[in-house]
């Protein structure tokens, strides 16, 4: 066993070449186990693109020991979860179990490493599933645009094709192709076992030796990955198709992982976007020139892409949007970033990486991915390395990479189709005899063995606010969650979307602190506070480094006690909300779910969906926001939970002093009427511009206090569990 100085990661290499990484983390009595293979779409060639992803699907179809579906059944029977993913550089299979049965994961993965069976009929069946995924991607305009841009920007690199592969190749891949890919890459010397959770290294290494140690090493092989030639000229793609919103994407070549240049670009990405007051967010969202903006940069084994994606808004030319983006890129090239802005970005990166490590799964993914790309230790070195990058280095990186003559640009211009630009062509109401019945439940995360979670304590403030305190000193962070009874069911007639717009506008500051200054006070401590409206509740969430808890909680209390609700803030949040409605029209999942829930609820308040309607959002005024705030954000009946590294006495004092001042409501809340049984009806929305069809089937479910609720959840699991 080897362990780097100062590291909590223990490492061992088995005699057959398999790497074993483990880290004991006291995040509850659960254990994450994953096997990472150093193979992905980067290891493919034209003719078999998508084979890594197709093989991932086949790994769930049966082995010599386990028949089709038996692995999933075994995992679920033991209260665990399993899944897998394929990327450009790696493929991972993982399970999460309670600590008393975590070695089942190693039993499963050692069998799948050597005993895979590929039945031709099952391969053809799974091929159809993957081709349907391809169709789904093509139905999302931004993804189709991104694929085209990547293919046009890279000439030789295997990063130029999508991970899922091209349709013609997926159709042509044979059983022999898949088996050859499996035998070449799925071997101990090309694999990493990662175990994170409530288990010690000696136990992990002994179990790894028992399960994997006897697997013989495979013959060595040489990777011959094409090297991308220097960029010759800028590329441009213009796509015209039915869509609700214009799209702009810019792509630049970016260096491989773990280089000073890649670290500089990583920081530049956080400066450009990622927080509410990042440069592109202020330049595009706050001026209502765009509805959304993202920068994607994940350094990989080989040079890859640095991508800026902008979701446009109706009426704003993409030429104008592109000019704004280039103005901000040119600023990075001509001016060094000031220390305060850079420090805010670094604090955000450091805090968010620490927050992500609170999940054994996230930590396992991070370690496995970095080990596959080079060295797991880099996962814990990255923040220190980023802090060593200077403003001059960032400026040099911008000058080297953000070059107009070495840029791929793709634009999607919406056009009208026969149905009016992508809107539903027809909506047929009651009639065809489709019965809407059943029980709905959110996506589940199966867990067991959680009886030993830390003891929590409940207190009630004088104004009626309920608080749950659960100290946990594993890491120096604190999570805070707030719940208010103020969701979309309270939206008054003609103001659909008021709950959501109130929450979004509330986030933007107090009467004395405007949006930028209020947001930056959070950003300086590496945090954020978000509010999201659901059907019945408004959820508030924040995560703080322990040393900033007092500052963070005080900012939240200031916001709730003295909200700004300025007219200009309302116009920004209204524009973004309206643009989000347009974007939803391009996502068939969203369209189908909206139609389903409104069809089931009919005239019940649950028919008020949180995102609202165009008419409702357009009618809302600042007085509506303040009135809704008084009704929804009242202390009595509100719930706050604080979990993490804090001193209980100090937190109780702070809660009484700051949150105890919040106003309680003056009236008794009326209970929500019971959702009546669903009448038999069928809703059909025709979208000739889309290739897929989405179907929702269900009806009125069971309330939280219904005595049959848990029986319903059990039935839901039986009917809707993994079908792998």
C-alpha cells in the first residue's frame, strides 16, 4: 500500500496491473465502488464510433454468472444503486451500497470484467435503444448545433465525433466488433478500482485481491491516437431549423489536462460565467440580450475544446450577441484581471470542490476520472495550482487561445415550420379513451443501513419557525436549507408564475444592497443562495465554509427581512422567465410533462405550474411580488435545517437574534383541497419538427399524509424500477 504525504487516498497496484484507490470518508455508513476503464470515444475510429457507449449498454445484458437483469435485481434487492457512464477518455461502472454489503459491488464488477456474454439478438435490441438516444439528441437544437461545430472544428482528433457515435456506425457495429473492443480494453491493467466511503483501506485491498487478483493480465497494446494539426482557418456553421430560440456557440482549441495553460483557461471560464455577476452573465443576462449563457471547459487527455454557449432571445440579432461575447474576450486579452475579481473566482472554485466531495459518489467519480486521465492526486492539487496562476498568465492564455482566426462559430436561426415555429400543431382534448391513473413519485436513490446518522435536534423560534440542527464535523462546511409554504398553488388568477418570479427577484438583493453587491458578498465567501419555487413549497439552499457561516446566515436573514423587489430587477427576472418558457418548447420532455400535469389537475390549484404562463408572467408587477412575499415567506410554519460543522450554542443565538425577527403570518393557512380523481382523457400535441414521441401516463396520486402512501411508493418501485 502506498499513500502520498498529506493525502487521504491509499493506493495499491495488484500483480495483474490493476490499480486500486480507496479513501475512507465518514459520510454515513455507505460505500461507493467504481471500476474505471481507460477507454472511451477517444479510442474509436470511423466505422465504429459509439462502440464504447454501446458496449457500456451491453455490460448490463448478462454474463456467464448473471443472466439478463440479474445484476440490477441483485443490487436493488440489497438496497443499492448502480449505473455507468461513457466519456471521451474513460468508462465507469459503479455501485453504492450500505457498508455491510459493499463487497457485492466487487463481486459484480469482477464478473463483468471477464464473463460478459453478448447475444446477437440483445445487441440488436440495444442498438435500437442507442439509436433512439441519437434521435433524442437531434431533437435538442443546441446539442445538434454543438455536434456540428465539434465535427467542423476538429479534423483528426477523435473528439470530433459524439460519444454516442454516428448513426451509420452504430448500425454497422457487429458482435465481433463489440467483443474485440471488450477483450482489448476491459482488462485489469487498463482498469482502476475506486472505493470511497465508510470502509478502511486494508479491507478494500484484501477484497480487491480476492475478487480481481486472480484475473490474468491481458496482452499489452499501443494506442495510436491521431494528433490534431494546427488550426488553418476559422470555421462557421449556420443552421436554420424549427426552434423556439436562436443559439450561438463559439469553440476554441484548448490544451490537455494538468498544464499551466489548461489551469489558466479553467480560471478564465469561471471569470466569464458561473456566478451571478460573472462577466458574460452581466453583459448578456442583465442587459436582456440573452436568456442563458454557459462556458464549458473540461480539460481532457488530448487537446480539446473551450466552448461558449449562448441561448438568444427573440428580437436580439445574433450578430449583436456575438459582438458582446467578443468584447468580453478582448477585455481579457487587453487587461489583466484585478485581484479582487480573481480572488472571488478562486474562492468559488475552492468552496464548490469541497462541497462536491461531500458525496461518496461525487468523490469517487472525481478520483476515478483523474486517475484515468493521469493521476488521482491532481484532484486535490488543482486548487493550489489554480492559486499559483498569475493575472499575467491568464492574460497570456486569453491572447493565445481567444483568437478570431482560430475559432469555430455556430449559429442556429429559428425558422417557421408548418406548425408555427415549433409550437404545438394540435392539442386534442378528451376523447380517445386513454385512462390517466397511477401513482407518481420523484426519482429515487436507494439506500440502506442509515440508522446511524447523527442525532438531530429540533427547536422552534418565538415566531413559529421550525429549525432542525444536526452537527457533523467531518468537513469544515455547513449546509442550510429553508422551506416556505408558498409554491405555485398560491398563484392568483391572471398571475401564473408569481411564486417563481417572486423567488427569483428576491434573490437579487435587499433594499440597501443591489443585485451586484449583494451577490458578490456571497461570492467572496465562496457561496450562493438560491430560491426555487415548486408546486407547494419554495426551497432555499446555501452551502458555506464553516468559517463563513455567521456571515452567510446573516445575509440570508437580511434578504428575507428587507427584500429589494426593485422594478429593474423584476424586468430582468421576467425576461429570463419568459425566455425559459420559449426554451421549454424545444424540450419534448418539458412539453409532455406540462400537458400531463395540467390535464390531471384541470381546475385544481396544482394546475398552476411553477414556471407560469406568458400571460401571467407579463402581468406581474412589483406590488404583486411584495404581497406574495408577505403571504409565502412568513416565519410561522417555515422550516430551516442546518447540517455540518458548527457550534450549536452560537448558531442558536444567531437564529434567535436574526431569524427570530422575521414576521409571522397574521392568518391561519387554509389547507389545499384534495386533488380529485382524474377523469378519463387524452391530450395529444403534434410536433412535426421532432423525431421522437413522449408519453406520460398517470393521474391523481397519494398525499403525504395518506395511510396508503408507502404502499403506493412500494408499488411504484415494483412498476417503475430499473428495466435493465
